[in-house]
C-alpha cells in the first residue's frame, strides 16, 4: 500500500500488523459475522497498491486563508490532525477530483468557512458522489452555491442535516426548505436528494413540494423511531401516529424511496406496545427501515428512565422486525 501518512493517520487501525496478517484478521471477523449463514469459503483477493478505496471521508481544516484535507491523528500521536496533501489509496476518480474540488472551495467564503467534512463515493464508471458536511448555520445562500457548482460541471447534490425540514427556521422562516426547492428548480439538469426530514417539522405541503419538483428526487428519509402513540410520548418525539401515517402515505402516493429508522427495547416499551408497533410497521408504506436496539446515551432523557426491557427480549424483538424489514425490501426490489 502506498500512503505517505501510514502509521500517523487515525484511520490506520491495524497499521502495526503485517498486511497478510491483517487479511487473516478481517477474514476471521467476516466468518464470525456470517456464522449463522451457509456461505462458501471466503476467498481473499489482494488489493492493488494504490487507488483501491471507493469511499473516503476527510475533515476540512482551516488555517488562516488556507483550507486543506485532514485526518485526525492516531491516539498515540496526540490530539490534532495531520494534513492530507494527497491520498493515493482512494479511487483514481476521487484522487483526481480532490485538488480540483478544494480549489473551488477556497474560492467561496460560504464553503471555505462553513465546511467541516467531505465524503467521497465513486463507482466503476468514474462517477463520484460528493457530500459536503457543515457544522455551522447555513443561510439562504446555499442555492447560489449550487448554481455556481453546476456551472463548474457538478450535477448531483445531496443536502444533508439532522433536520433539513427546519432549514432557515433559525431565521424565523418556517417554509425555508420549500423556498430552497423553488430556487433549485430554476436550475436545469441537476439531481438533488434531501436528507433528513424530521416528523414534527415536515408538512404535507413540503412533501408535495418534493413530489412536484423537477430536480429534487422522491427520496424521503424520515426517522420515526417508533410507531405507537404511547411510545412516541415516552420518547418525546413531538409527533403523532396519525401525522406519521398521513405523511408516509403521501410520500408513497407516487413512486418514491421511503426510508426510516426504528428503535426497539426502549424503556417503557411493553409487550403490548411492541406488538402494536409491529402491526403498524406491517401496514405502513415503508421502503427501507434501519433498525436499532436501544442503548442509553449519557445526557439524554431516555437514559434517566428505568431500563425495563431485558437484553434477550430486545434481541427477540429486533429479530422479528428484522425479518419484516427483509420482506419489505424484497417486495420493493
């Protein structure tokens, strides 16, 4: 492997172990993951020395007027980051794009000062999906930035935040995302996906705006976490089952990709509540479901509740919904 930051970059987990040993460790992990399935013997195919990784994530670090790609240091190296001048392990399409994209970023004050991370994902056709992640407020100028990037040849955009449906609410504008979609639709020949919508701030008008948009894809990613009135109240989700059902049915009124996330084993999830939620998941028009078993997080309200769902019971519920998810995915494809 050719990497000038080998042994320094925090992404190097097995860096002190010889390459052949690393492959054996990874093979052992895979066998453990699939031990319950009847799969053939795992064949190891050696990577090329460079340009073998189709996915990469980099921090964007700012020093004065200069921005650069960076990775966190290994813990043994202390705190901070190391600059990444080039990364020869990434796919050639990503490798060639990285300096060009950074050059464009440094020309824009909006991107240069608000950008936190860039994720790259390439395919065999040389196309690259680029995700720009911010850690500060983004105002209405994002529409102008999309226009500028379009002029540079970029055509596929993903707009991502924890609650994209609250876009511009920091500025007391409740329909900010709808306004942004109107601006996006003034641009020709682009594709846009919006992630993530939050149930309490998503309206039927917003869903209809997305469905009618010429550029924004019918791609809905809205984490519901649960689908019973009592559980939503316990989790303080701020939305009702009735509203969730209305939104999901509207999203599926046209051919759409609808994805959500669900938690099982949350404190207060009795057997009765679980069964009610399971039946609702069977009926609701969900395309893909990300499933999680509850685990407490420090500083959250849920962590203060009595953990009354035992681990084995949570695993049982997880398995039941996981089987339902596989069936829904099969029916969609």
